[in-house]
C-alpha cells in the first residue's frame, strides 16, 4: 500500500503538495489556541507592530529608499560600480567605499535593503555589498554615542569597534567563500539597467544622489538626548524642504524636466502641508508620488520609476509580513508577544556562552528601528542581562531582523542569506562572550 501511495504521489506531485499544504493549514487553524490571553495578545502585538511600522517607516524610510535604489539602477553606470565596488576592484577601496556609504545613511535594517539591492544588481561585488548591508544599520554614529551615554563608554566603544570590524570581516569572508561564483557573475553581468554611458557629468550624478540621501536622512532624523541633535530635529522638515527644492532645481537644470510640472507638484505639496500641518508624511508621500509620475511620463526617465516600482513590489510585502511575524513572536519594545519576556530575561541573565548565543539569535530575529535598541538593552540590563549578551544583541540586532532576512533571500538566494546571517550571529556571539568574560 505504501508503494502504491508513493506511485500515486509521484504521478501527480503538484496536487499531492497542495493537499498536504491544505491539511497542514487546516490542522494549524483547528488547534490554534484562540481565546487564550497570551495568544490573543500576541496577535494584537503583531497588528500593532505592523501598524507602527507602516506609520513610522514605510512613507519616510522605504519610499525614499525605493526612489534612490531605482535611481541607482537607472542613472549610475555599471562601469562606475564595477570600478569601485565590483569583484575585481581593490578590496581596501571597495570595502572602504561600501562601509563609509553605509555609515553615512544611518538607516535601519529594512531601509538599507533597497539600496543594497540597487548596488548589488548594478554589479557590486558580494563582499562590498555585504559590507554596505551591515554598515548601514550597525555603524550608526549617533547610536554609538547614545549607547556610550546610556550604557557606558566601555560598551559604546566596544560596539563601535565591533561593528566596524564586522563589516570588514564578514564582507571579506563572504567574498572568499563565493569568489568563484562572483567571478562568473562578473563575466555574465554585462547588461545594465541604464547603460554604462550617461549624458550627465559625474558631479551632477553625485549631487543628485547626495540630495536624495539628504532627504532620506533628515526626514527620519529622530529625537535624542543631545542639544545639537535636537536643534537639527527641530528644523528637520525645513531642511528636508530645502533639499527637496534643490533636487527639483537639479532635475530642471540637468535632467531637463519641465519646470511647470515641478512647480505644480510643489504647489500640491505645500498645500498639503498647510492644510494638514500635523501630518508631514502626507506632503512627503505626495512629493515622491509626483516625482515618479513625472518620471513615468518621460521616455528618457521612465526606467527610474520602473526600477523603483520593481524594488517596492519585491521588498515591501516581505517586510510587512516579516514585521507581523516578529511582532507575534516577540512583541513591540516593552510589550510581550507569544514568547514571555521573563523567559528572555532569564535566558540572557549572565555572561555564559548559552546566554550570549540566545541574545545574538534574538537580536537577529527582532526588529529595531534606529536608536530603539539602546533603551531596550538598557531595560534588559536593568533586569539582570549580562554585559556580554548585551553587546551581542547590539551587534546582531540593528543589522538583522526577520523581515530583513526574508528580503535578503530574494536578492542573494537562500544559501548566501543563511551564511551571512550565521556569520553575524556567530561573530556577535564570539565578541559578546569575549567581552563579557575578559573585560
């Protein structure tokens, strides 16, 4: 009978897989502990975290990131990327450029993904792209300063040194592991999205991206315990508006966009800001939507909107799904998901190897927006968390998250994603364990 069943399955594997999936889904739904306090609260936490993420990160973080990533594909020549970041480029130059570029962005583990996808698809070597992927959320200057101020100078310095070394070491290891595959990719990767030649000078291209990155950075400038930081925070929208106006001027001057269309868009944005002054996300979203519409209507710039849309439809559903699952499992900062917080506190309550491993894995799965990891670690340390696991969580948490992993897999494939995540967790564990027991 078993042999007959195998033959029946082999003759129609697709229907057999569908039946198995339907049965598994039914069993899961049938036995789900709906009505219990912990399960219902975990579902609410998943919804709340996803809602918070949509409100705080999609419009201000992801939309400009999609815009920048699409522009990378449309306007940066593949030759330039290959020259400075490609597999054959000088490794000190490539890794330095990638790490510095990521550091200047100071974004979370999800916002960096479209930008990482953009440079990797344009021909950047795997090692340099990984260094950029890690450095963006991990080597955040303000986060390091806040860490030192809240958790102590010692752990702040350890975080800064560890994050810098991680970007270089993990990038190098990924390059060495996949150097043969990368060499073949270099040979095959000859078609660019926008061609290797451009009619615009490098200075215009550099200014174009600097202005867009400036908009991304200042629109997401968060409040922090620093007078200078708070002065910038108070003027963040005025600075963002000036950078946006400069970008519009550049598009008229070098991209030859019709000034009348951009003036009309500016009027719509200003009107939205005046009518709804308490919701700056609305004029911000209207401005990005207007740029994409104008781009789509122009034959020579249609690739920009097309590539931005490709990144959005590939990345956004996975991020929202991943955030929902992360919220269900671990909840929001300060709130519980299906996993009790006392379990976490008990599991990381000393400097043993097992505690450090658990902290690294939990940090890799949780989602942290910029700067939120510091008060979370501070609260855990107040509950007895060892300093070794604390450092491990600070090194693994900002750079990885469950949503982040899901998207990286679509760009690099399953194997490279598993290797990258494992390297981050292992290095965070080793560094945290050494720090907690030897310093």
